[in-house]
C-alpha cells in the first residue's frame, strides 16, 4: 500500500501522469482446522493459520459466536489463531 500515489514522467516539454492504487490481498486461511476427538474432561485446542497477522478473528460453534470465558480461551499469536475449550463435555461436540 505504501507504493500507492501519483507517479509522473516529466520530459521537460510534456508530462505523463499515473495514479497508482494498491489493494491488499484478502486474508486467507492457510492451514485449516483439524477434527478432534477427546475424552470428556480434557481441554481441546483448535488452531488455524492465516496469511496475515493481527486479523480480527471470530470463533463460532453451531453458528453461535464464542466469547472468551472460563469455558473458552481465545488466543492469537502472529498468524495463528487458537481456541481452547476447557474441561470438555459431550455438549462441546
């Protein structure tokens, strides 16, 4: 994006101008979530990798938003986003 701007070619008697716009690539998931099976009572960790760091991540279970709580820990470090489900139960399936 820092390359965006107005560029000119000046030959003294004439000038050519070009406006350059640079659009950022959209963020993509570069490593998908993996299916997990765990005994009840254990913590479950789900992670995915993204093409960019510092992206706003939202986690969902069955279409409902997950928020950080005693049950769920949401972490993001660099391009890795991690959801930790604490003390898993059958209802977490």
